[in-house]
């Protein structure tokens, strides 16, 4: 065997991959723990499928969780910490509304060098959606579709700016946003996140996050059951409140959300 066929090739990580590395680095400092609940969501799925307007599970969960967070301010909060250690105490910082951070994977375009596309063909983009609980499911799905299909330069300007910053400055900006109690912090990072691989038939219940809570869900099984995971920051949320939030989430999905889906399906039949 020739030396050429066994040679190791190396290539520097590009700006997108380095940004992900920095976000993962920040998440390592958060004491996250998972809480699971197997939910019976067959009726929700059936109503979803009857609608002429496609409504994906992501839209369903974003709205339902934001509805749950209305009565649970901890789910709209984060730990604001002083920038100088030992100066001041950590504080609760609570947003009046939920802001969802939705992780989306999109193919990398021609602006990415071919060698980078071969190694890393898709990029993660984080869509921020303010007050998903105030939106109709059809409108929320349209927004998710826009984030999934419109040109990234029109949607993710801040993420693109972060990628271009020198790495020490980017880490400083990310850490400052993470600790800030500013009103802008919620829109920059979100108050909760959603990351799932259910569309790929897989689960990622242990995904990295630096937000107080993050949702994930597995594919629906043949019996209409779905395992839903809530990752929670133990500094602010204990196990029992997290478990009760999942109980409330299931009740919201099979109550408020199911009724809206049934109404949407009926409107689709009436107009058709």
C-alpha cells in the first residue's frame, strides 16, 4: 500500500464550525439534566394530518410550550450573572414573553468552499420566534417554513456577523449575551429552544444548550405515543417543576392545540 493512500489530510475548521464549537463550549458550563415523558399524541397527529394546511410538529410544540410558560415564569427566565466575579449576586432575569430558538439544518450554499461542503454539507441556523403562543398554528408554520427556505442572508444576519468576528471577540460577545439581563437578550438567544431529529427518525435528547430549558421529541410510534424530553438548567429549575411542566405540556397539546387543529381541519374542509 502506497504512502499516498494512507496519508491523513487536514483542513482548518471554517467560521460556521468554529461558531458551533464556541456555543458547545458555553453549554458545557450549564448543569443541564433531562426529564422525559411519554405522551399520548395520536389524536393530535390525526388532526394535524386532516388539515389541508400543513402544520409540523415543531410549530405544535413551540406554541404549546410557550402557552405553558405563560403561567410558569421560570420557563421564560435565565440566570443573569455579574461580569466581574465576586461582584454582585446572580439574579433571575425574566422575559414578559417567550422567545423560541429553533435549530434548523440547511444545506450549505455555493458561497461555502467545495472542500468544506464535502466535509460539512449542512449548517445549523437558529431561528428566533417571538411569542409563538400568540400566533395561529398556520401562521407559525409559515414562519418556520420561511426560516427553512428563504435566503439565509435575509434571515440570519446576526449569526453571520458572529461567524466573522475574531474568535476571542466572538466568545466575549456570546458570554456577555448569556449573562445579560438586557431586554435584547431574549431576542438574541431565546428564552427556550427546540432541537429535534424526529424528522430523521432519530432522537437527540442530549443536545447541547445554554438556555434554561430546551425541548426535544422523538418520532411518534405506531400506538400514537411520543417521548418528549425537557432539558433544564438545574440552577433555576428542579426536577419536580420540570416534570409538571411536561404534564402541562401534554395537557395543552391534547387540549388547546388539538382544538385549534380540529378547527383548522374543519375550515379546510369548508373551503374545499
